[in-house]
C-alpha cells in the first residue's frame, strides 16, 4: 500500500476550532489490526454526520477518519481465513468512531470485525445496503423471530424515507407484509409505493401526546425516529405486538406509560447493530444476499464523491436523506 492515501478526516483543533475534509493520510497512522483493506465503497449514515460535527458527538478520537462502514478487498492479512484478494465488508464495533473508518482508500481492522462478502453481492451492493440496511434487516428478523407473520396485519415503518426506514419498507413488502410508511414528506409517497408501501401516515397523524392507549392498529412496527414517534407507536400496537426500536433521529427521550406493556403485552425490542457478534453478523449478511435482500437497490441509491461528503453529512443530520447515499472510494 502507498505511504499516504486520500481520506475524509474530522479533527478538533487545539484552539477549539474544527475542520473536516479530504486530505492525505499517512499509512503509518492507521491503527493496529490484522487485516488491511483497500476500500472500494462506503456509505453515508446518520452517525457519520454526528461524528463529523464540530462537537464530535460520537467521535471518540481526533483526528478521525469517518465512515462507519466499508466494503473492499483484503490487501494484507495475518488471519489465514481472510487471504489477500478476498472481498469483504466491515461495519459496527468502533469503526468510524474510535477507530479510523471507511471514508479512506485504505483501512486496517481486527479480523473479528470482517465479514467476507456473501455471494451475489458486489461491494457496491453491500454499501447500498450498508449499516442502515443491516439495521433494517436486523429489525425485521427480530420481529419475525418473535412470531410476526404477514397475515397478522399491517406493519408501520417510521422515518420511512431514510436509509433504515426505506430498506425496512422494501424488505417487509417483499416478504408479503402490508406496509404503512410514516413520513413528513408527502412528495415521496410515489417513491415509497415503488418500494412496496400501501398506506401512509403524516407526522400530524401521530401526536406525541395522547391517551395512554389508543385503538389497536399495528401488528408490528419498525421505529427509526425515536422520541417523536415511538410514544404513538406504543399506544397503537395491537395486543401482543412488538416494535423494533432502531433509531433516535428525533432525540433519545421516551415519554410513555406502562399501560401498553402491562395491559396489551406489547414488546419494545432494542436494535443494537454496533455490537452484534461476528458470527451473527455474518449470518445476517448471508440473508441480506438472499431472502432479506431489499428490492430495487438502484432506485434507493445516489453516489457521492469523497470530495463532496460535506453536503451529504450535513443533509443526513438535518433529516434530508432519501434512501441511501453511497461513497465511491476507489477509482
């Protein structure tokens, strides 16, 4: 590998300032690790936006090469199961927060973080799915493991135009569910229909405050928004239903009562995609290449050059994402 390479770096300055952007990064400054990867693709996630802000938010080192996921090819390895030339992907753990991440031409990581790319997925496909799609698939798998079936009734997806939400809509629809999409963007209804949504709610349809319990409506839900939507979801779940909570774009506070839990037996399933053990992570990626593969990957994806990441990072924090933004790293 070269002595230096291009990377998008966020850095807190000693005078209290902040800078971010593409610059040359020294290979000698990569962290220790058993696997070195030439990165081909990455993607833009909400956490990337937070890590690149002036106060750092989730960033735990400075300078930091941002990017919480990546896909590419192994160029050096001390692990015999991950030989040079192997196509791989990496996400979760400390990548892009306390460990230099995917917005760079090269990355070095522990072998226990690496997922060999499943057959049927290209590196670009893997990042079109990315951390957001993995989280969506994890949510659907958790709901089905609890017993959810298409015949049980409608499933609500909040934050449905974002990366997690749009992928959840697509996966659920492909598996035969009646999918309703909650979004404040009425001009995106046609696009969400193309992913499989059959019904829509606006933000005004799900007020933060309401009766402790409302009419039973949803057989399940995937909530990617948090504070602004999760209270409504809990109040309107059917008896014995569950919600997979996988995001906090509107904030982490949850204002609710115990009634949904003790009077209807609903369940709140927390989705932590960061620390999934590697064997489970690899198994779910195998499903993302087969039965959980979301439809129409190309219709949900826009490419962002490494040099134009600033705008995408600001937009995703502001809630302006539509589907997935992927980043071409290798030429």
